[in-house]
């Protein structure tokens, strides 16, 4: 499968241009270990049951109470449902987001280098891609063995 043009990038460890070395060849096609899958599933379930669902139901209950007591007005066309739906969705989102640091900590406890580069963990506060220290066999043949430091 083609993912666009192949780029040649210099591998800083040996100074040789390596095709598509922006991703570490040893990690491509990596399937997470069973421990990572177990922790990930646990995080999904815990974030739902302990944060997202209670905050969603709680925010809907508060919204319903405010509407019932006349503090908030209902929609003439749709009644209380739009406000209740928005409260439920926002409560759910805040609940899921509030569990991110807990899940990140659980994943990092499995060992160094386990840090999902996707979903809520990616973004401007993520440490970014790690540099690849792998040297492929083809590159080793191109560079003569030199003195080690």
C-alpha cells in the first residue's frame, strides 16, 4: 500500500539517508501487548462508569431541576430536551476528559515508551514523536564500522 512519496531522512545515529525513517521501522505494525490492551480497556470502562456517566446524569439532574423550578426556561418548540441533551453531552465529555491523566499514568506505569500518540493524549501538550534509535541492516552496510565512543 502506498502512503505517498518516499522521503529520505538522515538517521542522526549514523548520518545516512534512510527511506521513510520518520517512523521507526521497528515500531511499524506494532500490536500493543496484552497488558496495554487490558489497561486501555480498564481505562475506558472506569472513565465511563466513574466519571462520564455520573457527571452526565448529574448535570442533567441539575439542569432538570433548574428548568422545573423555573430558573431556566424550556424551549417553546422542543421543551426541556435540548437543554437536557446539551447538559448530558457536556457532562459526559468533561467526565471522560477528567480521566485522561489517570489513564496516562496507568499506561506509563507499564514501562517506558508506552504513551499513546492518539486520541486525547495527542496534541500540543504531548511530548511529540520520539526519535528512532533503530539502524536498519541496509544502513549498517553503507557505513563502515568506526571506533566506538
